[in-house]
C-alpha cells in the first residue's frame, strides 16, 4: 500500500492535474504518486486522456491546473506509441527493437505508451520478463490486459465520467474485480439511502395523517347525539392529538435531517455493468465441415484444410499476420469460394458475425437504421427497447452513427449481435476496437454462451476469459507461392 511506503521513495507526484483542449475537459483532478521500482498500468477507455497524461508528465504538453513533481535524482524517459514497423522480424528481434532504447537509457522512470503493439508471444514474453526484473519505475499504457496482469502491481484508471484518477492496488484482474465491486457498492449505498428516505417519508405522512384524523374527530364530537354511548371524551382526544403531534414532529425532523444528509450521497455517475446474455435456438449438430479446402490470396495459399466444427465447439483461430485467418472465416461464411475442396454449413445455423471492417463501417445512417439493417426481423419498437438496455436512449437512436462515441458504437454492435440470437458467433479481433468495459461484459456473456464460438484474436486475456477449448493454427496450412 502507498501509505506503507517510505516517502523518500516517491519518484513522481501528480497533484490535482487538469487539462482542457479549448472547451473540452480531458483530465480533472488526476492525483497519484509513483514509488521507486513500481510497475504501474494506466488504463481507461479510448479518448479518456491516457496518452495526454503521459505527455503532460513528460513536459510535452502543458496543463491548466495542478502540479507534476519529479523527485530529486529522478530522470524520466518517454516513449510514445511504439511501432516496430518490420513484420518480417522474429518475435525476439521485434522485442529487442522495442527494448533497446530502454536498456541503453540511464533514466530511472519510464513512460511507455503501448510498448507491446505488434509483438508475438515470444516478443511479449521478453518484454514482460525485462519489465518485471527491472529495478526501475514504469508507468505503462497497454491494451494487452494479460501483459498488465503479469507486470503491474498497481493500476491507475482515468475514470471516463469524472475525468479523475482512481488508484487500485494489484494487477489488472484485481483492478477489474475491485472496480466492479466499487461501482456496485456505490449503487447499493445509493439504493439503501433512497429506500430508507422513502420509508421515512411514508411513516411521517402516516403520522401527520393520524394527527389530522384525531383533530377532525375532536372537532366533530359536538355534532354527535348527547345520549350517544360511544361518544368520545374530548379531553382524551386532545391528549391523543398532542401525543401524536409530538411523535409526528419528531418523525418529521428525523426525516428532514436524514434528507439533508442524503443530499451528499448523489446518484453514482458510473453505470452498473451491462448484462450481456446470448439467447438462441439450437441448430444442427454439424455447423461447418471443410474437406480438402484450398485458397490462393495474393502470394499466399492456404490449405488443404480438413476440419469439422460442431455445435458447442469453441474454436480459437490463430496464425501469424497474413497467414489467412480472415480468409478462413470468409470461407466459412460463404463470402469466399475455395479454389478446391468443399465447405458445408449445417441446417438452421444462425450466424452472428462481427468483422474487423465493421468498426470502420460508419456510413451516413442513424443508429436505429443501422440496427434494423443488421437485425432484419426486428420491429422498431423492440429495437428501441434492446438499444435502451445497452444505454442507447430515445434521443441517441436518432443520431447518425458517425456522431456517436466509440463507447456507444461498441454497445450498438454488441446490442445487434445479441438481438440476432445467433447459435454460432464468429468474431474477428474484437479486442482491437471494443470499449474496454463493453469487452469485459462481452467476455462474461461468451463464457456462459452454449452455442458455437469461432474467434480470431491476439488478445490472450480475452481468449483465457472466454475459455476457448480448441486452437486451429492457420499458419500451419499456409505458404508463400
């Protein structure tokens, strides 16, 4: 814990840092410290200001408010998004290219923006081992959650709503669990307070109503017959009225005091996690069957491929870049015809497919038009209900797709996938584009999914989370021609 660390070991302090670009507030009240030898992950949705913060710390950008302090003797080195640029290098060679300037530097604090881009498993292992063994301090932005899980001992999140920083001890998995629990605690506290306030208000109203009833009865006793045996005693009624009034006043004061205290507990700004659940009707047992399939694409030929995919299989398609992963998927979908061999699909196979190109497909149409274009058999009323579940409201559905945020676009695509009720889901590199919180909820939904799942992904964390059972390496069946 930070409080247990020696203050002398602080190498970097960010105190209430704020940053705006014209009228756009990017960072607000970013506050944390880094200690000697710490390996810290910096996370947050795309556009949340992570890279901006690194540039502020490095002195490349100026901030409006707050203080950034390097301790005496701290030398900083900043590496912007690191691209190897040579895909023909081996994993080890690419990793050495990334690590060379870090190893040769005499800095003791490194700011790294996406150091693991384009690295294969061998390269990733080299970078992971280097960072873990190093005695220097690292602040790292990375979309590779497995990398952060293995090297980070603390996670700093840029909250996408408040634009402030939240510090979590532990690795990435610990952060995900604690963030989830934190949001749920906030909502439970808010819900409990709201429920108690409602009960107090109702009890106060009942007490006041009782006082009014007693008062009404007392005022009406003169109208009763003088010989009426059940005629109430006015003095008794006045005593009851006084006691009830005192209790009502006490209750009202208690309600007002609790109401005032509750004003400090505002509705949480972070929404509860989405619940992604895939409903579907089962199709045939045989989903895809390939026999002797070959295909030439440019200077690469894949095949011959023989594979039988059955209902409930969870297939992870792997292979080096350009080995034919996306080509194989398009053969399964019938978008590409094999040069040789056959590809059969089973009866009643309902496919939900999200391609890499889908993320760039932002033509001029509204959100509701996009949804109905993908989910053909859905009415507009049901479409609006489904989109609302994914936090896309009545006004949002009228917007052009090009106008919505990356997070909203992520939710739109997953809403469309859920609405199709597929019994076979095919995903091509979903982690590259999905908003992180949406990706986590997709992973949760896919873990419970009983249909057929076919995934192309380099995201080790994603593959581990969805519990993929079978690996098919296209690279073993591809060659240059």
